[in-house]
C-alpha cells in the first residue's frame, strides 16, 4: 500500500518532508501540493520531479479523492482550518506543530476527530522518535531505577534570528519539552513558573534569554527546563531523570573523539536540524506504517496537540506574571487512551 | 526512477535486504527472487507480499529483462558465478562479501567489469557508511591532527557458534577492518603478522581466540587489530588513529546513562546486527541513489573486493606460519581510480 | 616552623584531623587535646601515640602558651565560645562548620577577630580546595566561556540516618554549596526559594526528600541545587556553570572503566568521606602553610562563616513558608577583602 | 618515629624529594645532603632551610650514624655504588630508577641485600601508587572480569629534548610500563619485539618515534605498548586490560568539561610531572610508613629493579635486531616473595 500525500505548505519544512517521502522513506508518494505562493508550489514539483497536481488552495486539494493523507506544513495560524477540512474529508493528517494556535482551536480538532470515530491526526512532535528519548522511556517503564521524582532539562540553541521574541522561547522552543516530557513520565502538568536569570549580552534588547521554566506535575514530579537560545556554543539538548533508585540521562550526540593541542575535543552540533534528523524520518515512516498496518496513526495525537497548547498558554502567562500559573486540562476522553489503559 | 531488483539467495541476509528495499528505503522494488531452496524463495514472496517472479536459478533470473540490478546474498562460493553472469547481462550488482572466495575469482570479476566499460558492481562493505567511520575519514582528510602513523583497533563479538573456525576470524570478522582501514587512510597493505595471545577459556578447543593481527602499509603505517570473538561482554568495535599532531577515536554507540547501585552504567550492544544497522540502510540507499543519479554505483568496488581477498589470504597464511606474510596486489587499474585522482 | 595544635573535640572528625596532622601532613603537631568525654580524649592520645596534654576543658586548653593554633571539632553549639576564647588568647583557629549556630554568633566572632587586628580564623569549608572546583574557578576567572548566568547543582547522598531532619538538608548538606558557590562566582545571594518535589519512598515520614533550592544572586545569577539525601545509588556531587559563551562542568570522580555483561560500568563513590579526602588534606595543609608563610590563614574566613549562617537561616525559613526569602547581609568589612580588592 | 634522610644527588629530582619530605609528607627529615656539585648541595640547604650536613661525597655521607635512610637521586651510572654502600652501612635506600645501569649491577644489589638479611631497598617506580593502576590491580585480583589475556598501552609525551635517543624510548620511557605491567598481572616477560612505524615529522633525524613494543609473558599474555614521545598534543598514558569476561581501562585524568565553540573540550596534561604527582607523594610516604611500621619498605624491590634492567636490555636488543628477543631472568629468590606466596 502506498500512501498518497497532499502537501499544504511548500516552505522549508514542507520541502524537507517532500524530499523525505520521495527520496528516503518507503511507502508514500506526493500526489498534490498547494501553497499561498503558487510559484513556490510549482517550483517544488519541478525540483523533486514530482508527478503531482498543484492546487490553488487547501480547499481544492482536500477535495481530491486520490489523496489519502494530508501533510500540513503551512504557517501555524493556517493549521486549524486545514486539519478540520482534512478530517471533514476523512483524510489522514500529519500536522506540523502547532496543531492550532489556541487551545480552543485544538479542542475543535479533537472534537471533530472524535466525531469522525477513529484517529486520523498525528502532530509533528518528533522527539518521541529520538532513540535517546526512547531509551529513557524504556528505562522508566522498565523500572530500571524506580519512580521518577525530578527531571532536569536544558534546551540550548547557538543563536536565533532577530524576530525571535520572549514568548517564542515557549511556543517555538520549550514546546518540544512540553510534549516529550509528559509523554516520558505519563503524567500531566499542574503548574508552571518562569524565572528570568541574568540576561546574556548576546540577546537583543527585546528578548529575555536565558529563561528557567519550572513545572510541577499532577503526581508531584518537579521539572526544570533551561531555555537558552543564544548560548553560542552549539545546539545542546539535555535531559536527566532523577528516580528513587538512580538517575537516567539522555546520551550526548556521538562524534569522533579528538585529542589535540592539550585538549580532548568532541564536536558538538551547531545546527538543530541535524540533532533530530533520524527522528524526523522515523515519525513520518511510523505515520505511514501505522496507517498501512492498523488504519490509524499511532504517534502524538490531537489530544497531545491540545495539551501542548494549554500548557504553552500557561507558560506565556507565567512569563508575564512572574507567578505560578495553573495548567487546567479538561478530562482526557476515553477516545485518546491506548486500548490497554481503558 | 525505481530500480528493479532480482535477489539471488533468500536466506537471512537476503531477507533483510528485501525487507529494507521494500519497507524502509526509497527507490527500489523487488521484482524477482531465486534460491537453491525453492520453497524458501516462495515463502519470502508471501512473507513480504512481493509482486515478484520466483526463478528456479540465478541463470534464469539473469535473463529477465525487467531486472535492473541483482542483489547477491547466496553462499560465498556461489557469488563469483552470479556476479559474472550479471555483468555479462549488463546488470548492476550489489554483492554481499565475499565478492569471490579467491583472489583469482575477484580478478575475473574485475576484468569482466573493465571489459564491460563502466562500474556495475558494489560490494557489501557497509562500514564505510557508518557515521563514526565517516567522521574519522573526514577528520583525516581534513588534516585535523596531521598524518596518520598508527591505527589501533578491536573487533569483539560476545560469542560465536561452534562451527566458527580460526580462519573465520579473518574471512568473516577481520574482513571488515581489512576493507574499512585501507579506505580510511587511502593506503595499501604491505605485510601482515598474526599473534595468538593466551586463549580464552570460553573458546572451543578448535578455535584460537583472541588473535592479534598486525599490518604494515606501503607508506609505513602500523595497524594492529585485536579480534576477540568470545569476549562475552558485548559487540564492541574500537578504532583509534594516532596522527602526527593528535589522535582520533571512533565514538562509542550512544545509550542512556544510568547511575545505579554505586555504578555509572551505559548499555552496550550484544547483537552485532544493531551496530551497523544504519550503515546497512545507507549502503543500499547509496547504491540505488548513485545509479539513479550517475548511472554507476559509488560504493566499495570489485577492486576493493580483490584487495580484501588478497589480504585475507595473506592473513590466513600468517596464522599458519606465525611469520610476516607479504601482501602483493597487482597495479591498480586506472578504471578504479576516482576521476579526480587519475 | 612547626605549628602546635590544641584540639577541642576528639570525636570522629577531631580524630581524623589529628590523624591527618600527625601522619599525613607536614608542619603541624598535636600538643594538647580536650573533650567533654575525658576518656575519649585520653584514648585518642594513646591511639595516635601523641605527646600531648589532656585538658579538662577548652578554657584550660586555651590558657596553654605552647599552643599556636586551636582545632575546633566539638558539637556545633560549642563552637562559638571556643572560637571567641581562642581569639581572646590570640591563637589561630581552624573551626569545623558551623562557625557558630546563629548569624549573631558568627558576627560576634567577626567583630572579635577585627578587634584583634589580623586574621586568625579559618572555617572548614573544604570544597574550595577540591581540584574540580578549583578548575571551575580558574575557568571562570580566566573568562574561558564568559560571564556566568546560571548554575545547576546536585548534592546526593546514598542515605542518611534516622535523626536527619528536613532542616538538616540545609544546615548539614546544602551548607557546602552555600559556601562554595558564592566563592565560585564572587557574588552574594539575594533570595532563596525551596520546592519540595515528589517524596522518595526511601525517606522516613518526618523527612522531606528530595528538595530543590533556588537562589538568585545580587547580580541576577540563577542557581538551583537538588538536595537528595536518600538517592541510594551513591554520593554524587554535580555542578554545571552556564556562561555567556559556553558551559563548565565539574568532572566526575575518576575510576576504572569496566566493560562487562553488556554494560560499560564505572564505579561511583558511596562514602562521602572519600569524595573530598584530598580537599580535607589540602585545607589543613594550607592553613598551616599560610600561617607559616604569611602569619595569617588564607582559607574561608569568619565572614564566610557569617554568610553561611545568614543564608542557611533564610533557606530554613523558605522551607517553612514555601516563599522566596530575602538574604540580607550587612556590608562586608574592608578587613575581609583581599588586599588586591580594597 | 622520624626517618632521617641523607640525600645523594641534589639535582631536579633530588630537590623535589627534599621539598616533598620537608613540606608535604609526614614522618621524615633531611639531615644530610651531598652532590658532585658542592655548591648545588649548599644551595639546596639554604633554599629549603634545612638543618642538614653537607657532605663532600656519598662515602662520607654513608658513614653518618644519624642517617636512617638514603635517597639516591644522582646520575643513573652512580646509583649502584651508592646503593651498595648504603646496604653495607645497613641503611634503608630509596633509589630513583634505574637501580643500576646493568642487569649485573642490579644482581650485585640483590645479592648484597639478601646477604644483609632483610629488605632495605625500594626503587622509585611510582606508578604502582597511582590510584588508577591501583584500581586496575584491585579489579584484576578481585576477578571482576576474569583472567587477563591482553594489555594495550600507550605512553605519549608531548615532546622530548634533542638529546633523547632511540634507546631512551626504552630506558627512560617504557621502563615505567615494564615495571608496572608485570606487577599488574603478576607475571614475567618471555619475549619482546619492537616495531618502528612510520616516523613522525616532529622527531629529529636520529630518533625513531613512535615505536611499538610487543611483549609476550610466561603465561602467554600479549602486551603491546605504543611509545610516542613527540605526540605534540599532551602527556597521555593509556592502559586497557582485556580479560576473559570483559575489559578494564585506566581512567583519564579528570578535568573540567567545557562546552565552547561547537566542541566539548576537556583539558589534557602537557607536563608529565603532574600526571603522577600524587603517586610520587604516596611512594615516599609509603616508604617511610612501612619502615616505621614493619622495619622494611614494602614498595618495588631490588628484584623489580633487576627485572626492569634485564627487560630493558632485551628491548634495546630488539630495537637493533628487529626480531623477537628472549627475556631470561634467573629464578626469583624466596627472599623476594611476599610471605603469603612462599
């Protein structure tokens, strides 16, 4: 079975997914594309030698009966409408983050999907497919060192463009920890607090950098995340889980060990795209394989998209108030529990 | 362009490649299979849901005009005939090691390929596609720490089956170092010596284990490889290159870091198949991509297969004589130099 | 010059220092001891073969003109009186933590020492002599990666006795971070907050364990310290300083690397005494050497003892209120600035 | 008990030991010195403020009844006579390597000591006191990973002075591995072979650098040591013991971990003196403590000095012949077995 994709949004991320489906992964084919910039859409078809229809807009694309799944890679504010349209048309959806820009928008998608009656949507939270996080999750579930009590994380970027604002530390950067950490410990967030440490001289005036984000979960787990987006030295993702009988730590990215000029040196990544490049491949391959095998995607759900939106909102409030802000989710619908947990 | 594969040999390795081409990689399709065990061939077609012809033997398969490339994964002694047949038929060949069981057999393939006039053959030396070795090669070619002078390696398997004999430490195990090391430093072997250290109690009577293999290259580089196939603790590949201004070391396989019971513990691989699983994918994807892009495979050549055969022969002689054995290659044909080096 | 020591308190720590001065270090000699338990004092003299007078109490010992320096290793509540008595007698004092059990007591010592006119007192904060912290300090002062912005620490003990209470996480455990961190970044604390994460099942009912302590310094540096005293797996001290151009991390304690049973394993310390054993030697050797060379000790001062007391008080309040508590020091007297900084 | 030392040879190493005994260690005192350069001897007395007699030569010094132990730190060729004289005078001797410049000279010392009837001599092989080697030895004797089969070592110096010759790679450099490795595995050497790899451009014409030295022991253990004395990047000591159930590896020297400019960097030592600085202290403290406690030194014996001399001779022959050279020791006298092994 080959899954026929229609791609909405042919910017940088859209093109990467098109390349991936066309030239790296197995089981999928791009049969249609659209973009607000029609030229860009046409150009992509040529660039990758696609046998694909170029539609004027997502509405037209969603009417194409030859499309099995829609890949949403447009601007964030356009996601909700495309995803709702795809569900309406009964198509599978792989949607880049955010699922929608508001919690309410995410809920509308959740409700539409439940009404449809089976899972169609997967959100592009790729970290769950990273081998390091998978090893952490296995160790936690295998009870290797007992119950988790605390998680210490860092999310460091070498630098950011000048349009990056203080709230984007949450919505663009922390958003990945928000998703992966609640999945990791199978828990929900209770409150969040944001502290602004001494600011680096490398951040522009309008940007608070670094930031410390502190969560408590429903079961009392303490989580702290350093977000530092002008750390200069590299792209660096840290995660240590402190448990009742020991600790678990995400491995460093492997690289050649060089001894030179009185130092042991191991190269670090500068480009964030390379850190999770395998995870990007795996999330999309899993999306296709799961649909082919079970008729439903198995990755991050629309409900996970809703959690991320509610949590990010609380984090941004916490940036503004300097106080602990509650994170209140509605009850998780049975629809989103894995069969084994119902 | 989709490359249509005919597979000769549907044993364990053959099935893995079929699975890879069918379910993981992009750009290839299995259209024919054959195996000395016809039932096995039929079963594979069912198992992977292939739309493929089952041929009674490689001769019949090679006559199929719909086949672009042949994947040879039969017993080693059958490789030469299949590869020669494929060249005769003008088909591409991806041949698992060994290319042929004798240096003369390899030379016949080299000559047939040169007569054909362009490269058709790639040998399955996957380590050249491992990210660690690639990083080593880049560091050497980038002159990060100057000219290589010595290489210290270890190739350790947790254990081996009882039919594993002393010479297989060369032909099945060291063979990977033989290929990857001369590629790494772009040099040829001059002599080899084999030393048998104290034998582990975990080796059966008929098997000398561990072994130390010492090479000198044409330019005087010193290479030592520990081969230890009943090391019990894991599958462990080490490579350190000592250069004029520093050293380069292959990274360890990354894994979660556990602190527990008074120890820092990092899991090691036990199963050799997992160590180079990415490299297996990459070598075959590169085979397909290179053919699609340039009309010729770019990976390890028939000439590399010849080098491996000549070198392995000398190593086995050195096991028997306990002395330094010369490694004599004929002059490398211009055909096998990269265009940039001619 | 040999420094003649009178030791007040011959319990476990007192005996260790006596052993150190007698059998390991150079330049000191025990000439007098006292303990509330007179038998214990006599026994120590025999055990170490000392040529030393046993006094009935610290008052009598302090009158001995043959004593150059007093080593205070009695119960914490007795420290203040002994130290004041030693200053009164014009003797040098090496005082184990705490200098006094209250900030006011510490201030009385500070004032007495200033009145005396030159430094006599060193407090036993040994971490400043640990080679790892010294390397961190050199890297910070050498501006290796720019200005510090955040410090992430952990202080983990395998377990504690049943009399260990929640406030002792501050006064017995965190007290070392309190001293070493302000020294490390040459800054003062501004406020502290204590968070109680999910409690480990290995802690007795009366004890909150683990705890997260968060400081902000005068210059805005963010410091977080995990204190976890029933972590089971070992004695583990972590310190990472995040700076404007990179990070600095305390090295792990070196130990033999073992590959065994599918794991890389490195032994961790279980016994806290072994972690800083070199630092204990160095602090006392430095005390003796500095007095011999300059007439004054150069290690942690009475003022540092005062900082520790004020800060620990605020931390204990923060444990009780769950809120940010201010840390207010009086102005640092010129007397305690190094000559170069006045 | 204070051990009164007479020092023969007040060059660099002699002065370091004088400093150590006077200012760092406990239990010793320098009471006499001599040097072929009388001015140097006088200057040392002033420099360290010693209360010590300056003798015109070692003969005069050895007659001083107030001397308990002699520290021999003169030129290698003068060692034998001084050590024999000290034994004759019934004094303890701490002798820097080499014990004597010939195997015959070492044997004369062994015989003199046996005739004296109890151990007097300790040779300055400090590595046995390094915590890393001690951990290796404990792991081997504790059977942590079974019986040793192979040892892979490297001994790398950043650079050497221009008077350093090819044989000094054995007598000045490898000599430390020669001693520590046979102690580590409690085995004797059988043969040695020396291979000269490609020469570094950083070595002067007269010097073969690097060198590979290969040993086989009596029980069949394979040992290889890379000696590379112009490696440029640092002073680097490696030792990996491969055993029947796993491997053991000497830890790296701990240092602050710096992330900076796209690299993880850990400083390496450049100065060899710093690598074993703790071991230098411990060997001499142990010499004094053992004498005080048991009346005999417990460290490396005159017999170990003889082993080192015989082995180094064979290594130098192997450099010249390019062949395997036998290492033949006479039978080890019962005198030199630890009581437990007789």
